[in-house]
C-alpha cells in the first residue's frame, strides 16, 4: 500500500456511466484515484442501488492505495437536475428522474412558468422543481433529494441537506441564500425540499456503519458537494 503524507480529502463523482473517486492532499495534488463503470452492477443506470454499489467499489479501490487514517473528509458530486423521492429513512420510493428527463405534466409546467422569475433555472420540463413537484405526490414521501444528496446521505445518514449548486435548478435563490417564496406558490410542499448549505460546508460525520464498512475513522467529515458540471 502506498502511504500518503498529511491529511487527505476524498471526492466522489457519480455520473451517467460510472463512479469515480480521488484522494487529494492539502496542496490539491492527487494522491490516488479510481473509477468503476455502472454497468458492472446492472444495466439500469437509474437504479440508486447501482449508484451506491459503484461508489462503494470505487471508494474501496481508492482506499486500498492510501493511508485510510489520513482521510479527514468526503464530498460527493452528482449529475445536476437528477432527483429522487425518499421515505423518512432515505429509501428511494420511485425510479429517479435523470438530469435530461422531462416532466410530461402540463399543469406542473404551467404553474412553474407562471410563478418562476424569467431568469430562474427552475423553468422548463427538465428542471429540478418540475421533478420535485411530480415526486411530492409519491405515497410515503418524506423528502425529494438530488443525486449527490442521496449518495452523501449513505455516508452521513442525513437525507435532509443539499448544496447551493445542486439546488439551483430546483429554484434555490443563491443570492438570498434561501428557497424563495414563489416556490410555495407553485404548490410545492416546502418541507419536502432539503436544507441548503454552501459547497464545502461540513454537514455531518460518517455513520458507524459507513465508517466500519470502509475502515475509516468515525470522525471523518461529510462535506457538501456540488454538481458534476461545477466539479
């Protein structure tokens, strides 16, 4: 095993074709990297269990080539505009709608067009807000999350938090740093939307099960990530 000098941060990318992971030093140099195709775990790239399986293998491969004790934080980026509904324990309730999927519901699109500011990224059939409005009808739903939120939740146990970049297409106001009032006017139940923090903010620590699975310290920080495009 190649040991790394100094603390390391791990970045995980879940994309349309695979999962990738890097371990980065404080000077932003890369200590190690790994990549695993989603196809190794099945042909349905929309299946969250496939996402998590790929992330797990990519992270395990990465950790095999670094000093696990040096890892101090983990962050996740995902495809912008990919959303899924979950129950109170973070379990997916329906197949996710991917970043380029369109919501085929004229009523939803009409209400967004009426309420959203002209410059809002939440306008249009592929927006995160259109998907959230569709998913809030799902029986048993407790939250509607972005892809990166859900993956990060597998590490932290939190399924109630997002970052500003992922939340942008769902209508988040990055200047005011809050969900704007007009979103509620679309009929969106605001309690289903996650709280939002800046990319890089610490959102929690590893759960005991995640720490044990990957052989990491339980005080490793889980940090808010971003979208694949920003990453």
